[in-house]
C-alpha cells in the first residue's frame, strides 16, 4: 500500500469553502502530503458529484413512509455496517421494493442538473484548466453513464460498475479505473470518494492516492480505521484544485532539491 498507516500522508481536514479557511490562500499549504502529485483525479459519483436526496426521497414516497423516517433508518443501517437495501425490510416489511424499481426510475428520471452538488462544475473546470485528467467512475447502473455525459461535465471518460462488470470495493474496480484513466502508475491517480469501506480503503490498497469527501450519509457517519489515512480529507470540492496545485508545487520543489 502506498498511502496511509505510516502517518506521513495527508489527513488534512479542510472546509467546504475556500473563504472559510484563510490557509488555503497559500496553495503551498499541503502539509503532510508526500510523493509525486496526482496527474489524474478519478471521482466517485454518488454523494461526490450527485446529491442523492431525490433518489431516497422518492423511495420513501413510494414505500409510504415519511422522508424523515426513511433517512433515519438509512443512517441506522449505515452505522450497523449494513447495505442501504437493509432499510426496506424495516420501513416497508410488506412491500417488495424491487417491484417498484421501474416506477422509481420513472419518477426519478435519471441524473439531472439539479442533482449536481454546486461545487462540482467549478472544481472540474479548475482541474481542466490545470491540465489534470479527470475521469468519473462509481457503483452505478449502466444508464447513468449516458446521463452523466449529457450533463456535459468537463472530464475525459465516464464509467459505471455495471459497464465495467465489477463493483467497489473489489480491487478489480480500481484496476479498471486505472485503465479508464490510461494511467500506468496508480500513485499518480487520486480517487475521491465519500465512503471509507468502498472508496478510501480499497483505493489505497490498490495503490491510488485518496481523498475522503465527508458528505452524504456515509461520509458523515463512517469512521476511518487504523488501516488507512486518506491523503486529503475534505468537506466539499471547493479546495481540491488549489490543494492539488500546491501538492504539485511542493513535489516539483522536492524533485529539484534532490536532483
Ligand atoms: Mg459515493
């Protein structure tokens, strides 16, 4: 594993807004980051790019419980280490939720502009301006790729687990991400995800650098384990581009110093 566990990397907590933390005015403020800076950023999709509030609200409506109740049980399932599907037997024990999937999709209508977190476009624009390669890859049904592409986000490529034929946290998913990014060295790829179990841990184990985005139900509720320390820990994407620029500057200086 190239990151985590040795106390030399990251763990830098930052706020979601550059205005809230004067230290980010200095792009060199990347204390603790070591090694070459990533040249590719691979983004998870759910709760990193897409706010899933509509997804779960529609599910609550469909199974006939309040959105508050559904969200509370969802959170309890996460804390118990269960899959999100564990919600349904609790809130709707007499309903086969899978039979409602097509009606849910009809009401949801796929990813829409309103579902994007507001910091996504500015972040991706800044990364593109820096010449950083951006790919989007997460556990999603196949149809979500086209929906994401139709949103016109500045990125090189998009892939879903359904199309790749493998889901996180399977190590093969992260091999597929490297292929998607045309990246030979996993240490030059930063994976940004909201979940410790599905994103940070397996990405680090595959040799990628990691950014833990603490938003969404999993991002707020999960805890890190002793197995890994993310290179970056952020509450939003607002500072990611400036931190990467700082990381690059420090890495370049280190390289010059050793040349
Ligand atoms: Mg996610």
